[in-house]
């Protein structure tokens, strides 16, 4: 378990699969993600097995202060030579949006990435017009790096993606080190 200010991050369990499948098939949320076809339980299970076995991709469940699992987040492309990884997060239970949980969960994941995994840089890609996510990432300390022009096709049009990143020293300057508290 990773404990944040209000959220808890815990491993995915096989028993989460029906919830994970319901989440990923919600078009109001997956419009912001790189999802193509609706996924059946077998496909969700294959994804779960692949992530569970992977050394370079890790996913955790975000649990709200009231105990409800509300979404997931994780690191992909973890590279221990360059000390880099890619970050992703989704709160699928929409009633929990805009309450600071995404920010708290992201800070908790990054603290683990920098203090435990000893990473140097974590980056992400976000749809340029996803203003809620961008605001969340800015509060966490991610810095905009540049636009990938028309790099995905969704909703009948090409969309720009914004690359953002945060370095370990930037994270510690903003949020301090656990050892200091
Ligand atoms: C993106 C996401 C993880 C953020 O989590 P969250 O808990 O909702 O975010 P927070 O409450 O910590 O922060 C959201 C901020 O955006 C602001 N915001 C919300 N809608 C906004 C909008 N349309 N324009 C600008 N800011 C907006 C909120 O007011 C808040 O900022 P504030 O604290 O300064 O008031 C979550 O909303 C989510 O999963 N959305 C759907 C999937 C998604 O977009 N995933 C990211 C893909 S890159």
C-alpha cells in the first residue's frame, strides 16, 4: 500500500476485473484515453496478466478516503538505465472528480517513483484540450514540453497531444522529501 494525504494506492487484484472492465468501457472517461474497441472480460484479464508479469509497467488502484476504489494509475516504460518512466492516471468514478484525489494520487505515485524506484524523470501525454487533467498535472508540478501535432484520431478528428514531464529535483523542491517530515 502507498498512503497519500487522503488516498491509498493498492495493487490490482483478480477480483477487481469486473470493475476494471466496467471502468474502461465508460465512454465519458475512455474518450481521454487510448482505448479503441470495447473490451470483454477475457481481454481485460489478458491485460491484467500482462501487467502483473511486467517489470516495466505497474498499475495500482486508487482508493478514496471513504474506501471506494475510484480509478487506477501507474508507470509504464520504466527504464532503470535512463531512470525514466511514463505516467498515467484515471479516476473512473466520475462523482469523485475535482476533489483533489487525482492530485494527491499523482503526488503519492511520483514520491514512490523518485524516493523508492530512484527515477529521475517522469513524463506523460495528455490531450491538449483535457483542461481538468492539465490543471491536475500542473498542480503536481509537471511542466509542458511541447505539442505532438494531430497525433491521435478520436471523435472523428485529429487531436494534438501535450507532452509534460517532471524531474526528481523539481518534485522535491515542490513537495519536499519524506526524510524531512
Ligand atoms: C484527470 C483526473 C485524473 C484528475 O483528477 P481529479 O481528482 O479530478 O483532479 P483534481 O481535483 O486533483 O484537480 C482538478 C483541477 O482541474 C480543475 N478543473 C476541472 N475542470 C476544469 C476545466 N474544464 N478547465 C480548467 N480546470 C478544470 C479543478 O477545478 C481542479 O483545479 P483546482 O484544484 O485548482 O480547483 C480525473 O479527472 C480523470 O481521471 N479524468 C478522466 C480521465 C482522464 O482525463 N485521465 C487523464 C488522461 S491524460
